[in-house]
């Protein structure tokens, strides 16, 4: 496979410039120094983290679905175990793909959750394999909220408010039994009432306890970004509530703060982390008052809990917009020169991960400057299972195949577990251009 070219400027973090040419590289880089997370309980040997990547490779629980009884539950399998094992290094941290805590929280087919016994057994096998190789693994808990459709889950979609999607955006997968995609706006969500909010939090807590106590995960990462349920509460264009969960930046933070409180009480703050995208626009999260809302959230999180780590996505990294379009939004919010320093300063000594557009051209010297403590790398870690060694040795990385990102596929291993290591590339005799 060809090597990756420098990441397009629309995907680059910060100001889009490559690393300082005089920055330390290879083994002398801070990338390859220890970092402790989990309040001193989890010693990492390097600072290259596998970012969470939804790749829809689960096995259907119902292998003989009928039109009136489609499969709605997926299980972790041996192929997924192989995928995570390929990317395990002694003392390295893997963050799982998003794991739904309940059926209505699942946003896509092929995604294994943590709400039935078979899923617990599957994830237990994955984590045991990672641990046997000396790695660590966190479970990312993910609730899609309104970013789903009732035909997929068999249940009404939920959100902070009954705010429908705008425009003609379609759900990426045809509903079960159909070959035609449907528009999100045709299936507006149901606003969670107080009882519904409490039930969602209980489901998160149940999944967290299953992850740590039953599956052996080293901790959980709450997916608080990308326009999914927690961010639907944070986003002023989606959350139009007038009760204690909406109306002001502080109130919009209440659901996430209550949820983190419950997770910490259940499994301990040393095993709880959070991912946030305060400048993201995915799933039409286009609210204003960004610094007011996420600033309050982060100050409260820091004041109340000593989290294992925090995980942020770069302001200019965007999954749905070009750099020009994203910059126009940032400028309209008064953020023409924004970076993550505002949040880094709030969290102080809490280990701080940055994700979004990092590659072998632009990450050198950044950790030395103290901007972050580690990088979470997704697509290039997918395509380059031995990325840690390649960065250390200065070897080029494999290109990823975007068409194989999101299954389910008839041949799920293609573009998932068939990416070659550097040793395999050399043995093949093919040059990486």
C-alpha cells in the first residue's frame, strides 16, 4: 500500500503547518517517554494512543433475520479481537470503538454494545488478548441519541429536545429490509423527560460496570462529542429545553455533569475519562456559546473530579466541512485563532490527549512544547498497525482505504485487519512511494 501523503490542510490541527524541522524525532521524541494516567494507576510506555474508530465489524446476534424480526444487536468477534491485538504494544493504550450502553443508543448496524451477556463475553475476550500482550484498553461509551433512526433500533430516537435534523441529510445505512436511505428529518427525536434522563444515566452506569468489572477494561471514556447524546444537551441549536437541563450554558452542562458523577461513583474517577469536541459540527451540532458552555463544563469537571484523562479533538479538524467552511464558522464565533490551550489550562495536570489530523509530518515537537500529553491517532493507526514502531524508526506509513471504513461488509477483514506491517511491506518487495 502506498504511504500516506501529508494530511490535507482541512484535516491539520492548529495552524496547519508541519512540525518544526529541528524538533526531536524518532526515539528522542517525547512521544516515546512514559505517561501515567488513571491517577497514577496506569503506566503507559509511550504517548501514541489508538483513537476510537467505529468500523461496524460486529457479528449479528440474529443470524436469520426476517422482515418482521430484523437483527438489532451485534456481538464482538474474533476478527475484532485480531484488529485490536494487531495494534497492541506493551504499555500502549487502545480506546475502543464507540460501545452503545443500550439498544436505543446504537447509531449504526454492525456496532457491538454492552447490554447483553453475549456482548460481555465477546468484549471480555478482546480485552484479555490485549492484556496478554501487555497493552491497556478503555471502553468508549457512545449513545447516538437522535443520530439514529427507529427502524434501526426498533425504538423511538431520543435527544435533549425534539429537534429534527435540518435539510436532506440521510441516515448512512438503509433501514432493515430496505435498499433505500431515509432522511433524518423524517424521524424527529423524542425529548427525554426526567425519568428518561435518569434511565439513560443508569444504562451508562450499568455498561461502565460491565466494562470494568466483567470485561476487564482498564476504564471507560465517555463519548461527549461528535453531536451524540451528551453533546446534544450541550448544543444550543439542539437543546431548546427551558428546565434545569437547558436555557443557559450552565444548564446545558447538567446532563453531562450528572452522568460523569454517576460514572465516577460507580467505578471510580481513576477509571473515567471523557472525549469532547467543543468546536465540532458533526451531526449538525452547530450551537453557539462554545467557550461559555464547554468552559463551564470543563471547569466543573476539573473541580469535582480527578479524571483519568481528557480527550479533545482539534478545532480545525472537521468530518463534514472543508477547511474554508469550518474557518468561516470559527470566525463567526470569534475564534479565528482558536486552539485547545483554553481547555488545557483549565485541566492543568490532568493528562490531555489531542486527536484530529495528526500524522508523521506534523506531530514532532508538539509534546515538547507542553501543549498536550499524548496524541490519539485513528485512521493512520487503522492503516498502519505498527505505527508506533514506524514513527520511532522513521518509516513511512500506509495509506488508508476510506471506502472500507464503515461496514458491515461481506468480507470484513479487507481494509481492517489486512493492512501490512513494515516487516511485511519489506518482505513483499513493494516500495511505499
